[in-house]
């Protein structure tokens, strides 16, 4: 049995302890909660971002459609549709996704604990070693698959060209992401060579920005010739069409043309959700 030794000072500060299962091992991780004498720095409310991996679940989409019907009944309490979406629908979407995320985290924790208890039971069974090895291998594969689904959001916005060789969705993804960031070079350079050191990368970036925003030499005579040319004006009918108010159909078509897996706004709702439930 493993033992954890602490000093008397830490023992007096202890507020609680918790054991959680550790992946790929038969040990538990012990979490100690301690009190601190120094004042903690105040922290504000963090930004919320929608988990777009929920949009691939058909059951969640069906739940969203059912809730959407209920949300539409509250439109009569708001003066217009825009205010209804901003003040009510966005808040309901955040609550729905928050509950869904909490339920999935709780279910995943229960399932993971069940798999580890099954591993302990398989080790204690008086079965042949070959049968025991097959059972343990199956349980290990289930734990890996469960962890891959949990960390799927880390790879949603990363294409194949952004991954290093051998990278896959596993419990080691954090270390591999750090290694990828450390090995990512700068490819665009005038001499065609790769730059990996911080000093070379900074030099390439400085030269690029200087060339981009440097003064451009122009021909003054050409500029005067262009300004003296007659400028065509649009007809009055086209001018009237341009000054008309934007319709909901035009707004919807503009939103549909947006790319997926992009950073959301301050409300945390990304364009993927709007494209699926824009109507």
C-alpha cells in the first residue's frame, strides 16, 4: 500500500482529499486541498466558448430542435426578433450547452471509473493468463477510446498539415502539441531556408513587416493622369438599391457563406451553430 507523508504544517492546512483514477496505470492520483495564508488574486469570470463537437451528435441536435420550438414561444415578450435572439436565445443556448457538457463529463467520469474497476476485477480473477491478457487489452482500448472522445475538441481546428508525424488523439496530445509548437519553423524567407531559432524568426518577421508597410514609390504623373480621367457614376436605380435596408434573407445567405471552425464572438456562440439552426 502506498503512503503519502506530509509535514505538520500541511496537515493543519488540509481541507480535504480525493482520489481519482490515473490513465494507463493501476495507481490512483491523490488530490489534496489546502488553505493558504496569502490572499489570492481576484479573478473575473472567464470567457465561454461553445463546444462545437456537440453539433455532430444527432441526439443533441434533436434536443436543440425541441428546445427551439419552446424558445420561439417567448418571442412575443420582446419588441422584435433581434432583441429576442440577443437577450433570450443566446442565454438559453449557453445554458443548454452547459448542461450537456456537465452531463457528459459526469457520465465519462462514471464510465472511466467503471472500466478501472473492471480492470481490478480482471486482475483478481483466477483465470488463465492468456484470457486475462485479452480482457485487459480490451478494457485498455475502451479507456483510450473514451479519452480520445473527451479530447477531440483539441484537434477540431487543426488540419493534417498542422500535425507532426505520428500525432493522434490520445492522452499524450498535450505533450505533442507543445512539441509541435516548438518544432514549427518559418518557411517564407527570401533565401528559401528554414528558420527555427527565435532570433532568425524575429528577423524574418521584422523584414516582412518593414517591406509590407514601407513607403511605396509611385509615379506622380501617372497619378495625375488617373485623377483626370472621367469617373463613371452608377445610375440612380442602382443607387436606390444600394441604400435599401438589408433583408433577413440577405443576412442569412451572408452567414451561410462563413467558414466553419472559426473563433466565436464575445457571446461564445460560433458560426457552426448558426448555420445548423439559423432558421
